[in-house]
């Protein structure tokens, strides 16, 4: 697929996979995808499996991501994980502000912004998630909600920092529901986000930053979504838990 920006496809395993299950999955993915270079492939296992998956990925092109981290550098924050701890395990990416974190853990833009700054300072590339709920879309609030999430999450970050980041547009009503945004809806929102970034950080940054789509991406719809001009990849939940479906999402986009 001919794209202006290199596609980045990430699997968010969420709270799934024991170490043994994660090992089986990543060994199979490495056999299928470990040497291709056309698409950037990232897997985001739960914290408990990062070490095992990292060891298996050492001689592979697949990159490791985490699903969350603390904005704090160290200290008395029971249950939290720092960016430095993730780097120590050779993690490259970290998902921040996923809608499940926003909804169940009350993580809002100020916190997402602090986490993004801590991640970048440690050399991690944040994947910052934004997206509206169904009620917000039906109420005509989509641009306002997503625009505010972008402005708040990226506040105070400079152009070089932004070029190292990935944005994931994930309409909340499409996550884990089997409903996917139409190609028109996805392209419209991706172009809107890129336009917002052009205004805040300039055209060069807006042209360089990669914006993933997330929400029930499957082998059957991946190629159509990923061929849209402003869609530069996918953040995949459910379909990233199986070797076949995740591999097919990627191979379906290859030339
Ligand atoms: C996600 O959680 O980021 C996601 C997109 O999930 P799913 O693909 O299962 O909708």
C-alpha cells in the first residue's frame, strides 16, 4: 500500500494473556511478521508479560509497547510503573489515555499530558488515544471533544516531541463493539486531528505525525480503513489476541 507515512499497527492485548500465553502468541507473531519492514508492528502485552515478550523480540523487527505508565519518576506510588522501568525492558511505545483508562480510572487530559511528557523524557514514544462517546457524537460534540483532548494531551510539547508521538483516534462507540467508523467518519476525524495539529505545531509536524484508527479493526475492514489518506495505522484490541487475525490485518495492507 502506498502511503505518505509508514503505517504503524499496534496490538493492545489489554488484561489478557498469562506469561505462557503471551510467549506462545509472540513466538508465532515473530515467525509470521518478525522480518517484514514495510509496516511498523507493535505489541502491547500486560506488564507481567513484558519481560518475557521483550526477550523473544530482541532479534525481531516487532516493537514492544506498554499499555500505561505513571507520570511520576519514582517513589511511593503503590502499584505504579515508571517510564524508566519500561525502558529497562526495552519497551519503545506506551499507550496513554486509552478510553478504558479515561472511563474506569478517571484519567483526563492533564494527566495524559503529564504522562506523555514523562514518557518522552525517558525516550518512550507515546500513543495518545482520543475519541468521542456515542452520546457525544449524537449531540454534535465530536469535534469539540476530540479537539479538546488533542489540545489538552499535547499541551506544552514541542515540535520535535510531537514527531516522536503517535495519535490514536478511537471512537469509544467502536471499541470492542464490532461497530466500525465508516470510511467517511474515520477520514473526516483524522483530517480534523491533523488540521488541529497543523494549527498548533505547524504543517511539517502535522504532515509527519502518524494517526492510527482504533475500533473493531479486523482483517475484513483493515485494508479499506488503512488506505484512507489520513489514516496511518491501527490500534487493534480484540483481533490482536489471535495470531491469524493480527497477522492478516498486517498482511492485508502489504503490497
Ligand atoms: C482498543 O481497545 O484500542 C480497541 C480498538 O479495541 P477493539 O479493536 O477490540 O475494538
